[in-house]
């Protein structure tokens, strides 16, 4: 092999290796970014209803948390029941004979259970707000109006485990 052929082969080999290394590094970067996106989508942090306590003065935070805890157990049970109803409805898609109307009805019932649970929790907040000062109501309203925080680590807006209930 001549000197010129070896030089060309060396540059071709170098180009192929750089391309391969770039592809691997690019794939890793894209994979990490995609997994961070999925993680934050799966665990967006506490909903504003729960993290809103941090907008209130310390004495009111405990009262707010206590008011929500009063409903939390029943709401949790209702949401679990709604989830079970929804999973059963999705399972009914595989039934033979297939009855789309029955699946729709089951999904509607699951949505009604969720709506009722949410309504109870929201009513509890409205009742709690009646005892707040106008400034405290303003702070609570702003906190409740914010969309849930989405962070790559999945923790939400930095709230502790205690703030999540």
C-alpha cells in the first residue's frame, strides 16, 4: 500500500470513528432528555390544591392542611374506586360481544366518581377560605390558580413530603 492510500484510509477511518462517537453521544443525550421528560410528566409534583398551603402564614398552613386531611381519606377512596371502574371499563373493550355503550357508561360513572370527590375537596377549600382575611384569600387564590410545577426530578415546586399530605 502506498503512503497516499494509507493517509486516505487513516482520514476515512477517523471520519467514521468521529461519526460513530457523535451518534452514540447524541443518542445518549437525547435518551437522557427524553427520560427526564417522561419522568416529569409522570410525577409532576403536588397539585396546586395541596401546595397552596405554602402561600399562607404558618399558623394558617396547618389549619389548611388539617381541613384537607378531613376529606383526604374519603377522596382517596373515591379516586381509587374511580380508577378501578375506569380499568374495568377499559377491560370491557376486550369483551365478546363488545358493547361500546356499556364501556362509555362505565367511563362516565368513573368520571362522575372523580368529579364528586374533587367537588368535596374544593368545597372544603371554599369553606376554609371564608375564615381568611382578604390578603390571605388573595394569596390562596393565586397559589390555587398556578399550574402544577414540573421539574426533571419529579418533586414539584420544592415542597417537602409533609406538604404533599
